[in-house]
C-alpha cells in the first residue's frame, strides 16, 4: 500500500511539474539601445546571471537615427543611451519618463561630483549619466612628428597628413569646431556666427577624405587615415587593442566639445523594474570598473576608483583632470534653433570644395 501511495505521489509530482512548466513565467528580457562597442559583454553577462534575464542589444550610429526611430514609435526598448543634448528633445516629445531616483541608490551614492558642472536640468530627473566623452584629434605619431603640430584644430590642415584625415559625421561636432575657432560658444544660436563657423568647416573640408563616426577607428589602425577627429573612448579602445601601432590623442588648445551619454527609460517601457535594476547595477563600483576597462571612457563613478589600477587612475582620458575638464564645453540642446544648425550643416554637406 505504501508503495502505491508513493507511486501516486510521484505521478502527481510529475503532473504538477508539467503544469508548472506550462505556466512558467516568461523569461525576463531587457531591451537595450546603445552605441556600438559601448558596454562590456562581461558586465552584461553578470547582469543576466544576477537577475536571471536576457539582455538584447541593438545599436545606433548617431543620435538622429535613434531619435527618428523613437519618434515613429518603433523600438520597444527598456533602456536607451543617447547623448545629453538629445534628452530635452526626447522629454518634450514625451518619449522618456521621469525617473524615481529612490530606485537608484547606487547612482545617488556613487556619482562623482567633479562632473557636477556638466550636469543639465534633466540629469538625475529624466536621465542618469553613463559616460563622459571628450572630442579631440587622434593621429599616427609614427607618420607625423609631434613637433610639427600646434595642438590646434588647424592641425587637420597639416600637409604632413596628406589629406588622409577623417572627421566625425556629426553636425554639432563639426560646426562646434568652427565656432571654437571663431572664438564662440559651441552652443551659440546667432545666425551670423553659425555662418562663419560653417565657412571655417568648409576650409577644413578641403583636407578631409572622410566623414564618418565609425570608419576612423579602423582607418587609423590600417594607416588609411593619419589623423582623425574622434572620441576619447573610441581612440583609447583602438590604442589598447593595437599596442604596436603608435597612435596619439590630443585636445586642441582652442577647446573642444564634450558630451554625456546618458541612460533613459522610454515611456511605454514594458520591463520597468528590470530597467531600474540595470541602471543601478551599472553604478555599482566594481561593475563600473569592469565596464570602464572595456569602454575606455570617463565613467562618473567615484566608487569604482578603488577597483581600477594606477595606470587607469592616472590616465587623463579615463579620469580627467580639472585642467582637462576646463577645456571642454558641453553640447547643449538649443531647442527650435537647431534649425539654424541644420541649415549650415546642409550647406556644409552639399558644398563642393576646391582641391
């Protein structure tokens, strides 16, 4: 009798497990929209393990592509990492939600205050800083002697580069250089000043063979480009991966653009709890240090410093000094005046320059 009862219990257990299997809660999935090569796969794997979920990553090459996709209602993402100057636009368009910062204790405890002057009105309200980018000039120092350079944006015209120069295909970055060289703020909306900035950019265009946000990385390694306008994180990545190729990075003396990439949660997010967990997870000090080793960008997390080596701590592109930060100006949202930038950018792209 006992044996029969035991068998009956076993059968019930099997049936029960089948029912549970049929009603099993669907696997949790976080949909992430980010720049390429901008988060450590190891960090993503650790998050998946800790929260028993999957992360599905899609990437974009520029903010305009990302924004256009969101405006037509496609995506279905839980966390997006756009640049800071796009975030006010996303807020005004109703694309992102106000954050409950009480769900992000790591952010509140670990955010490095030395970056405070670069926060904007939406920071820590609709967005959380992810990484800090500084734009500069990367060049092949085995091909061009450092003493022939002036540490200036004018160096892009240097004959030593032979026209093998790439600039970012980015309206605010390129026109920003023109504004800086004319002694203006990169966020000016004065039409005459923007016109002058475009004129300067067109002078540079005579020496440029490529406008691209990705190709410059491989081009510097291969020698296709001897100089490129680029981001500190991208350049440090290729320097780290190609130690035998002498690449140098400099910030021009006239100043430069800098920008946050920040984490936002879109309206209509289906996995809100997981989105908060992901943002908070990335602000854990040890996690941030592991992510830093991959993205090679300035991550505003004071708690991570105890986990990084001395070389990283002393690297001004990863842990910027006050002097370095003072050379940068944050690209800001200019509201409806962006039309003025777009007009000059269209002129820049469409104008053929004499060799």
